[in-house]
C-alpha cells in the first residue's frame, strides 16, 4: 500500500469509479442556494443544480471547505499514511488551497504537501490522477510534486461562456470586461493566466470562439503523440459529445474523454459553457 495519500477537492470532477480506482480522497466545496449550504457531488447533484439555475433568478454563491473539515480528513488519513499531497483549485479564485495550508500546520503524525493547481476542473483531475498513479508505484512525494509542476507547463485549457454575468458577479472577471462582452455580443475565449481567469481572445460569435479553441488543440494533436484531452460542458452534453466524437475520429491516438462544470464552477461560468483542456504527458 502506498504511504502517500492523494487528496483533491470536488472541483476536479473526477468520476467516482476513477476516484475509487486510484484511491483519491475528495473534500467537497459548497454551493449556497437560498441560504442553505450543499456539498457539491455529495448532497447536490450537477443535474439538480442546473435545474435550479434554470428556474431561479437568484444566483447561488459558493464557499470553500472549512479548516476543520480539512483537519478531520488529514487526521483520518494519518492513521494509514505517512504523507498527504492535497491538490486544489487555483488560489486566485478560491481560498481552498490556503485553507489546506492552514490545516496542514495543525495536524500531527502526517506530513501534508498542499498544491495550488493554478487551474480547476479536468486539469486539476489530471494532476490528481497522475499523482495517485505515481504514489501507487512507490514514487516519493518530492518526485510527485516535481511531476505536477512539469504537467502544469504542458497543460492547456480554454473555455467559452454563454453569459459573462456569472463570472462578473462572482468577482472572477472584471466588470469592465463583462460589460464590453455584453454590449458587443463578444464571446471571449477564457483561460487561466497567473492563476486568474482572464480573456485569451475576443471573438464575435460562440461558434467562431469554439473553432479557435479546436484549432489550437489541433496544433498539438497533429504533432504530439501522448496527449490526454477532455471536453468539458455546463449542461450541454449533446454538444460536448459531438465535439468529442469529431476529435476522436480525427485523432484516434489521443486519450480523449468528457467531463462537466459541476455546481461550484457552474455557478461562476453559467449554463451552456463549453471547454477543452489537454495535457502533453511526455
């Protein structure tokens, strides 16, 4: 059995069967709907969340796990593990990573390495799964942490949102950027830069924005062999499946799957958003 436990938070949106297969431990973030807190993926499903979003004028809010929740998980894991690598969504959009750092300083009998993924969703999942595979193979914590830093350099993620008001309201995008996008009907391609969500390019239509993202992906897909890619959607399964099938047909050598923007990230991006992430694993 590995001496290193791998923890990530719910915004990695790792499927249950994959999480169980690789013994990845999840700490959930929360969505607050009408003053009631729900743990995403635990007592609020993604389907129920988007049904609420369709029927309510009031946007939910989100909150990070408490220090106590982290300490409880770390102390529980300390019974079976010597070290913990805890990988979390970007510190510029959530305090989750910093809370993990604080909790790590308050637990005994286990060494905790908190990692700022500097991103979220599927790429955060890539890092967590790779860390779990390496831990199972007997790699040291320092080797795993070094590998995560390497993967960060080889990961790309772009997304197109249907409505900028969610990001603007949540403080994840400036009001001026949201206003310009709304007035001119511009569909910016967004990405993470220096841990923040910022526009990558501004495109007139969602169709053209998506085509631009696919063209960037294809630049890597044509020249590199070992690529892991994920189509990500906010309640747009049919469109995401169509994109996945099109890419898989063109690039059968790529490990391609599909994921989703769950309740916490969906609160900020809004329904209808699409994303594509990929990582060169060489």
